[in-house]
C-alpha cells in the first residue's frame, strides 16, 4: 500500500512539473497558429493551446500504454498548422472558416493516427537500433539546450542562438542569475533530499530568486503586464471556454465533404510528424527507464487524444520530449502522471492563472537545460575506443548532425535509413555457413557395417554437406556462392540444410536455381533438408521454393525433412553405385553376417541352436523402453530404428537406424543392463535372430571359445562405431 502511495505522490509531482513546462508552450504554440489569421484571434489561440493540453493530457495517457509520457501541443503541430493558416489567409478565406478548417485538420490527423495504430505501423519503431536512439537522444538534448539558452539569458524574440551568444549586451543578468540558481538547486537537491522532486525545488528556488531581485534590486520586476521575464497573464474564463467549444461545433456543419477531402494530404503529413515525434519520445523514454512501450497502442491513444482535442476546440499534439523528461525527473512513475498534467493544465488556467503568471521564464529554461544535459549520451564516446564500434559512433554523430542542422523529423528519416544500413552491415559480417563437411566426416544415424563404412569414407569426397543459417539475401549471396563454387565441378551430391535459415529473398533463390542447373548438367544432385519450417516472417520455405520452381523442375533435386534423412539417402546412393545392391535381398544366415566373417561355418552350429528366429512386420515394435535387456538381436533382413521419447511433447527423437547384417542391443547385452533405454521399431518387414542371455550363458558353459569370440566380435563392432562417432564429433566442432 505504501509503494502504491509513493507512486501516486510521484505521479502528482511529475504531472505538476510537466504541466508547468507544457502549459506555457501550449499557449505559445496556440498563439503562433491563430495569430497567423489575425491579431484578434491570438486569444482564441491561447485558449486552443490550453484546451489541447487538457484534452490530450486526459485522453492519451488514459488509453495509451507508455508510463510517464506527457502528451501536449508541440512544435511540429504549430509549424504545420501555422503554414496551413497562412496559406488560407493568402487565399482570402474567411477567418471564421479558417478556424473551422484548423479544427477539421486536427480531427482528420487524429483519425489517421488511429488508423496507423490499428494497422500496426507503430511496430516498425522496434527495429531502430540503439546507436540511432542514442543519436536522437543526444540531438534532442542539444536542441533543448540551444532553444533554452536565449531564454536563460533573458533574450526574447526570434534571435538565433549564435547571435545571442555573440551579443552579450543583450543579456539580462537578472534572468541569467535566476537560471543559474534554478539549475544549481536542481542538480544539488538529490544530495539533500529525494522527498520533493529536484525540478520542483529548482523551480521554487528560481521563483524566490526572482522575487528577491524584484524587492531588493529592481522594483519594475513586480509589474505583471509587459514583463518578458515571466510567463505573464493567461486570460480567459470557464464561460469563454464553453462558448468557444459549443460555437465551434455549431459552425462545423458548414464544411463540405470536398473541403474535408482537400485536407487529407496536410492531415497525413501532420499525422506522420506527430506519430514520429511521439514514438521517438517513447523510445527515448524506454532507453532512460529500461522499459518497453507498445507503439501501436500508443498511436491509437494519440489519435484518440487528438480527436478529443479537436472536438473541444484544442490544437493537436504529441508525446512532448521536454515535458516528458521533466515528468521523469520530478518523480512521475505511471500513466497517471499524464492525466494529472491534463487536469492541472485545466485547473491552472481556471484557478491558478495569477500564480502561474509569475513563474520566471529563465527558471523553466534552467530546468530544461539540466534535462537536456542529462539526455546527452556521454557514454557513447567509449565507442571510439574500439575499431569494432567506430561505425556505430559515426551513426550516432550522423543522427545528431542532422537533428541540429535540419530537424528532428529529418533525423528520424536518417535514423531509419541508418537502421537499415546497420542491419545489412550485420548480415554481411555474419556467416551464412554454420558448418561445412564432406561425406567422410559426417554420417547419418543409419548404422553401417564395417565394409560399408570403409566405402563411405573412401568415397566421402563425392559429397558436400552445408548447414546454412541466418538470412540468405542479396547481401549474403556472394558468400554462399563462394562456399559452393569449388564444389560444383567435383561433387556428385551437395546437401543444403535450411533448418536454421531465417529469411530468403528472390536473389538467393535465383542463385540456388543456377547452382541446381550447374549440377544437373553433370547429372549431380542438389539435396535440400529442413524446408518445411516456417520462417519468422510467416513464409514457408518449401512453398516458396515450389512457387519459384526451384524444387519442381528436375529429379536431380531431392527434398528431405531432416538432415539425417538426406545424408542417409546420399549414403544409400553411394553404396548402391559400388555394391550394386538388388532391390530384393534374402535374409542372411548366421555365417553371412559381418561379425562372424572370421568364423568357420561349422563352428557356428552350436550358436545357431541357441538362436530364436523372429519376424517383425513394418512399424511393429522390436522392444520397448523399459523391457528387460536380456536379448541380442541380429538383423537378417530389413531395418530397425531406435528412438527415445521427448518428455512433455508426445514425440520421439531418432537416435540410430540399424540395417541388414547388423545387430542391436549389443551394449546392453555386454554391460548386462537391466532394461532397454529406448524403443526399437521395424522400418520395414524385418527378420531377426534373437539370442537370449539364458541361452548365451548355457553356450558359455559348453562352448567357451565360441562365446568368447562372439563377445569379442560385438565389442569390436561397438568400438568401431564409437571411433566413427568420435571422428564425426571432432569434424562438427571445427
């Protein structure tokens, strides 16, 4: 309960401080827009700014998902609406009609923002890398500092920063002193107390300094009217606000559909600018608070906020950087702080106008300068210490330079372009070849007989196996071709495992088609595995390759679900070429099996008497996990697959496959294991010899030499299998 109360207190202080920053700006923005229509509309502009701050503050945080974000009238909105109003004035449009169009423009822009959020366009903001965010953060900090220095020094009007700095005769020492005191208290306050936010203490110190100077140094500072050192009177009343809103909607019906349609391009421009401004502020906020916002939800909330603002006659706005950072610095914790800002903006106008009027402009400037300094990412200088990160530092500097030389909107565009560049750079520096091996280094899970393994080793140079990873696109095409080019003229089988591939573009598919055609000319095979998985973008590789006719034009292209199945097929082809195996083979007799190749037929008579003959149909279990491991199975014909269940999934993992002439259960038989640790399933109709342990022990008593040779043969085969497995593991680690 105490923690919740602490949050509410922080939200109140944060909302109050944010209101003190956002409200004067909102009034100034509103006056800027409506004064373009005529001097008589300046008061209406101030009212539009206040209504916008209140409506946006109440609606956007209530529906948005970004904690601490303050939504208020902003500079992009002022720039677009001012230009729009000036254009209409030049066309001699009736002033009252211009006001209606400004309202309609804000309404349409809000609806477009709402649509962008529903279309999930805001998700694109997630793909902006940290160097771009860091550059934008630093650029915003420098812009805030630059825009506040003239106010800090008491220089008002449209005088540039450079002209202000080079004209010290225009400075007002009273203003500078107030700003210095405010900034100093704000910086030092956390060392003394954290109960009251530093920004509030700094602001109070600035106000006290102002009145101290007024009483003891310059009595003219106590005059409210025409005093540029303070915010000044706000004006207006509750009755005036109500009349402005109801009057606006009485006249809005005069707008025709064609006139509203003519606003679409300007409204789209405004909506995009406001959306970028908001989402960039949210990204900066994420970086400062280690949080994560929902871009699409925020766009929907911002759109509804601007619609609500237009409905009450307020100007549109966005997530405002300065007010948001002041909210953060003053203790704001949740979205409640944004609502507090909206409520206080309305109450401040209605009840506290006289108090707000006396707040020194230099005090607000001092607060924002401290906030701006804290936004500058000094830590990014460490990127210069390594050649690996210098390019990232260059990206930061490019975003900062564009933000300072042009605008934050231009910096956003540059940031997006650089984000794409950084992605391509990362893809180019990462390899798409996870592992490369030939047929003598990588074997399937099909257990082969000794002479078959020797043959596969000798003819392993006819096969190349490439496990691919990452993105296959125009940027990595050359890397893939460089790896495959030496193999195309001398390999009969090229196996490409696509299981770890994340994306494929048309350029990569075209390259694979060229590789396929080159292999077809030599009557070689291109073998794919792992095509059935769905890529992160929702596409299926198998469907894509079929649509591009990569895998459908020739029998020289083979597709398998798993890499092991692909390698097993290649091994079968290599063995078939050399051994000319028939399609139908008879069951082996005991003396024909490889483990008994050095035994004489008459010496095996006693063993044959101990063996049980067993037939197993396809897909029938030879034994199950947990069955007593008191039997050795000799495969006369067919194949048996060994699998182990994967806990919690209901599926099994393929371990090994044994074929004709081999045996299974040898390790358990030798080690006298209690039960089998896997399932054995016949892959086709299979004939077996079964040697029970009881029969073997009887054989040991009557024919010790024969039993010894049997165990020796089993051990030799197991050792040979282990040596091949060890060799394969070493090759996979390279």
